[in-house]
């Protein structure tokens, strides 16, 4: 019999799982329990884990092929493991705003496994928002409007040579400096409301980090509705907040959540290792 326990954290999303050693190969029963918890709760958390990079990759690979970030550096010898860090003297962190990961890809990530290697004494929490609930809370009229829309996604604002994001304007204030490239100007089209390929539930799928405009609309026409959706997508009642400890792990479903790495620990160091699982093309 499995000794795994799944404890729900909030009414919106999030659950903490105990009785699992992510550093060891998961048996079929344990994998099925973890997989179901991810689908049921959108983001799952584990405490007191010990994983080598190879073990972290092996766990993530149970869920699908590994997706490598095109602009952020990996740890030495393991291109699959992205190093997310902020030094004591840095003012800007990585991921400091609501977003879904890499929606500028044709096949954005299924999700990411984030492992805490070093954390500040206080602060540095990560917030998550349930995009199923964001969609379900919309009026019938707005649902009808959004169901027929696509949106244009691009990495240009974050990683383009001429990008104008806050992070790029203050890039000198952080040690973790992702690459910039003209290739970041490429645009990808995704539905504004996507259907989760495993649960069949519908979720809002726009984010301030990478969504540029609605397909067939100008940026100026798109801006008011997108701004409203960005605020709606992160209402407090559809969020949870995770307080990190060293060796904690978070695994979020990127297809139905957004997340925000809080930047409230100036003067302290934080380092995480992230392995990302490739997803499918949103429909």
C-alpha cells in the first residue's frame, strides 16, 4: 500500500505531497498518484527532497520530453537544468511578474519542476493562479467573445535585442542575465481560451509576459481588454502562495496556471534548479 498523502492547500489550487522520494525512481502506483494530484490541484509541492541533477531530470522526464530554455543558462554539464538565481546585491529577479512559461513556443511547456537549492531566511515565495477558475468566473458574454479569439505571443519584450521589458531596462541590476536574440521577435498564435489536453477543462491562456495582442487586432485595440484579463487572471481568490524551504520542490501545470516569483528578499541569495517538460500545441 502507498503511504503517499496529498494535502490540499487552498480552495483554488495547490497541494502538498508527502511520502514520495523524488530522488528515487517512482513506481507506477506512486507516479499515478503524483500525476493525478498535478491534474487535480494544478500545482503540487514536496518538502525535504534530495535530488541530483540527473534525478531531477529523470523525475521530470516521466511526464514527457525535456524542454530547454532558449535564452537562460543551464548548470554545467546538464543543459536540461536551468539555474535560476539572484545574488545578494541584485535588485531584479527572474520571473518577477505573472506569466505562464514560454508561451512563445509552438508547443509551450506542460510544466516545470523547480528545486530549491538556497533560499533567503524570509521572502522569495512563489505565487500561483488557477486559470481554469479565471475562465469560469467570466460572464457568458465575455466567454463567447474570447472563445473565438486567438492571441499573438512573442518573446521579444523579454529576450529581444530591442525588448523594452522592465527586466531588460534594468538588466545591469541582476547577475542572471538571459541571452537576447533577434529570433525572439518570432510570433506564435495560440487560442485565448485553451482546452487542457488531459482534463478537458477550459482555461484562460494569455499572460502579460508574452502575449502581444489579439490576432487580427492592433496592439492599441487589444490593450484595454488584455489589461483587464491580466488583472482578472491573478485575483487573490484564485491564487495560492508557496513559502520555500531548502530542498522543497514545486511542480506546476503550465497549461492551466500562471506564477509569480516574489522579489522581496534584497540582501539575500536565492538559487533554484528548474527542469521543464515539453507540452503540446494549445487547442
